C-alpha cells in the first residue's frame, strides 16, 4: 500500500443521503486508485442525535454499497478505536494540553453577551476575543458567579491560505475566522476538536469532503499546526479537497421530503442496485472521460483522479438515476437478476424464506421475461407476482378488469378456454398458435383486443411479461382455472 490515507467520518444520526454516499465513494475511489487506505470512522460525540440503530445502519449501508473499509469498526486497525465516543479521554487530554500551552483559553461569555457587544460595536457576527486575555481575578470572578467556561482555540490572527485539491489556492483573512469553541461548558468535545485531532492521530493524508465544509478548513489548519508543535502528532498536514455541492431541482438544496430518492434507505427499498447508485453518483462532479457514463466501481477506481473532479455544483436527477439503474439491471445475468429480486418477493410474501426448490426454479425460468422490462427490482415483483400467488392471494386489478373483463369480453374469454382445454403440448409456441387461431382468425379480433382479456385474467394486470411464455410458466391447470374464474366474473 502507498502512504495515502483517506477517511469517511459520518455521524450516526440518521440514514445516509446521496451527498454522504458520494463523499464516501470519491474517498474510496481515490484510496483504491492510489493503493492507499480507506478509513471508516464514526463521529458520534453528539449524544443527543447519535443512535445505536443509526450506527448499525451505517455499517450495513457501506457493506451493501460494496465500499469495504481497510480500518474502522468491525475491522480494527492501528489507530483505533474508530468511534469517537470511545476516544473521549484522548480528547480531554488534548484539550488540556492546548489550554496549558496557550493555544486554547477559557471563555465565560454567553451567546447573548457576544451578540450584544457585536451590535454595539457594529461588528458582524462572530466571537470578539473578549476572554482572550482575562486576568486571574477576572477568571475567579466568573467562576464565583457560577459561570462554567467553554474552551476556545486561539486563532493566530493571520491570513490562512492553502491549495485546495479541487479548487486551487483558497485564502481566508483573519477577521473572517474568529476564535472558535473546541469544548462545551459541560466538558464534551465538539466536532471542531475531534475531527482534526482524529485526522492527525490517524495520519490522514487527504481530506476529501463536501464544499459545505470549506469554511472549517482555515480553523483546522492552525489546530493541526498546534498539535504538531505540542508533539501530539507528528503527521504531515493533510491536503484538503472540497467536492462540489449536489443540488436538487432548480438548484435548491436536496430535500428528502421533495426528493425521496436522496435517501439511501429509500433507494434500497425501491429496488435500486448498489452498483447503479454508485455509478450515477460518480457522475455528479466527476467524469470518466470520453462520454462514458456506464461503468463498474473497479473501472472508476482505476480511472479516478482528482483533476477530473469539477468545481461547479452537480444536479441530482432522479430520472437519470432510474435510467442508470435500468441499464444495470438489464446487464445482470439470469441468476444474478433472480438473486436480486428474491428478497423483494420474500418481503411481499410471494415466496418462502428461503424459496422452495420449485419457487427458485420458476423464478429463474421467468427472470429473462421481465429483466428487460425492469427499471427497479420492485417492478419485477409486480410483474412476477401472478406466478407465485395462488387461491385468494391472486387478485385481478380492478382498473384492468374494468377495461378488459366486462360483459363485452365474455366471448373472448370463453373462446380462449375452448382453444386451450384440448391443447396437447403446453408450450409458448403452441399457446400462441391456438389463441391466435381462435381469437384473431375465427373471431376477427385485433391482437390487442384478443389477448388483452386473457392477459388480465391470468396475470391480473394489463402489463405483464410476454403472454404466451407467461402461460407456459403458469401451467395448464392454473391458467384454465383463472380463465374460468374470469368467465364467471364477466358472465357467459
């Protein structure tokens, strides 16, 4: 492995959204391209929002996506533990050393007091350094008054400039980066302390993250320098790269309410393939080149370089994601497609868990009939359900019946029963020939009028896999039983 080390540090406070996943993907692809390490760590110091359920979901999500980590929970590594909630003693020690060396100082100001002073002075929002140089007696007075301080980092008072791996040279003047809080009054560490401390102690070489975190970089760089000055870390300063925003329709911020597809849980439940999700998200801010839009994760990793990451915001398009998913589904082999659909059939109660031998064989026989018509794995459940539903479990869609199974269609259904009852060989070719002769040639019906009632009667839907192959798979007995039920419905 090379010396490259990147990290993906989500907070376990909800399900992943596409912005999180894209960040994880770009870090993973960069690490694999550079033969480096992909570190997965959990930033769970926000105890009010972090949950164990969300933590377990994060692990399952990355496994489902195929973004296997080299270090982190369930894997271990040289720089663990990899959950911040298990590193609180370390953060307390670092905070004490920063305070003792003058890099940090206790601040007793309330937010209201800071805001009042800024309004009076006509200053913009931000801390004014009021407690930077308190005397001992002033500190004693605050403590006597029952005030509990936060710990602030003492910014160096100079412009912070760095070379962003995506955006080039970026600089922030000192007046725009005031002293900031590292530790709350209750002693709990904030992201502003834990994130750069972990990056330093885990020897992260490249920090690739969303553009929304760009403004935190001029605060983190001086803290990294302080950690090295104090001998807490001997790691080089990480290189920073900020990925373009992923926006919604009309360049609005992505919303799970307006665009459910931004939630990874939603995508999984709807039947998106993980490889399709990754393929599409790779297109949001990065280019494979040569107008190539469909590729595997391995192909992306081999081609991934940061000079192909764009600066402009990318727009999340659910229709494009759906199209990519359909393309990926149609590229699956019959066995792969059947395996991917099986959990959804189980969830719908259509097959056993695990499927019986007969159910598995029927699914593999039917898979080629629906794969080309499937954009979501849940689509296949609707199209295949008629093959696995028996008795009362089989239902006919009322809207489809209103169009195709009325009294006007009684003659068509009756003729279909008469044509199929004596059929010697129950094959798709024989079924097609018999029904065409009975309904098209003898009754003079157009094919769509001839076969529509038969389709609805045996599949329960107006849209189904190819009719004659469906009848072959359904079998003689079940096909004739459903046609007779339909005949009783429409009246002879």
